[in-house]
């Protein structure tokens, strides 16, 4: 059996970007079980939670491409730095990652007194989004899964993440990377999702083959949109990506 290859295209090269992007202004971070979670809230309207990718941050994933400024004109945008990333704490304990990252989003919604929100995630954030929706459908208006599809429980990809080291030189702990395996969902969990979900993925992104194609076999009812000329790393900066996000959200207001 061939081993799953390393996937550098699944990792945001955020070191350079962090130099180019100024930190987002925010109030006091949210304390979840002793871990401080940095977040920002901008705009008014239906809440939209933005969850960034691995080795990235809210600033790199959502501010730099202009997504926060676009959406905050019509929505209450809530963007957080996941544990191990950006301006949030970076604990070494595995307990801070995996399923806890899903519960961090729940805690943030509770803190902001938000009953339901549109949940949006890219790459790692897409894994968190699918797991969040499978566990907390009552908190979800709709879902946008970008650069990701189905991380299947019991798959080789799940084992790949469970055994992955952190990127050399990264401040993100290895416990965070390995914890991604705990975000896998079963076929039954995927089929049980009843809220509307759309997939946005680059037409040149290998995620299409590894994660999205298996998802389409189980959830052919979910709209799947390919972003033209986009790989994994540059998808979020494509105008079509932002346009499709806005179109989806506008079409699912008050769902």
C-alpha cells in the first residue's frame, strides 16, 4: 500500500505573509480552559464565523485577501485565530486541539451570545467546519467549506495527520497538526447533516482528488464550485472565491 504523500500545498506559507499583514484590532481574548483565543468582530447583520487554515491566521487568511472588509458590509464577521496560530496561545498539550478546536468555536459563539451563525472554514478550517456542523447543527445557519472536503474516519488521510510532525520553524505545536486527525467524521455523520453546505475548491488543488471527490460520492446534493486557476495556497485571493462566498451567504440569509 502506498503511503500518503506529504502535502505542502495544504500548508499556508504564512511566515512571509505575517510580515506583510498588520495584526487585526480586537478586545480582550477569550479564555477557554486557560488558553487565550484571539478574535475580532466587525460589521453588523447575520453572524459569519471565519476559521483559517493550518499555519495561517485570521489576518493572513481573511484580512489580507479583503474577505473581512467585503463581508462586514452586510454581516457580523467573527474571525478567530485558532489555538497554536496567530495571536492566540500555542499550548503543547494535545487536549487543546482536535475536537477542542470545535468547542472553542462554540465557546466563542456563547461568549458573543450568538445562537446561530454561518460557519466558514478553509483547509484546516474546513475540517473544523465539517466537524462543527456534524456535532452542532443547531448552531449553524449554513456552511462554506473551502479547500477541503471529507476527512473520513478510518482513512489513510486521518492516519497521515495523526502521525504528522509540525513544519520546521513553525510556532504551531506538533500536537495541533496531529490533532487534525481527530476532526475526521464517519459516513453516517456526514449523511446526517441537514444544514446547507457549499464546497469551494481550486480547480488545480490536489484537495479536489483527496478530499472533495470522496465527499461528492456521499453528498452529491451539496453544491461544489471550482475556483478557476486556483491551487490550494492562492485560492482565497482569487476574486471568484470571494464572489462565491458572498453569493452563498446572500442566498442563505435567515435560513
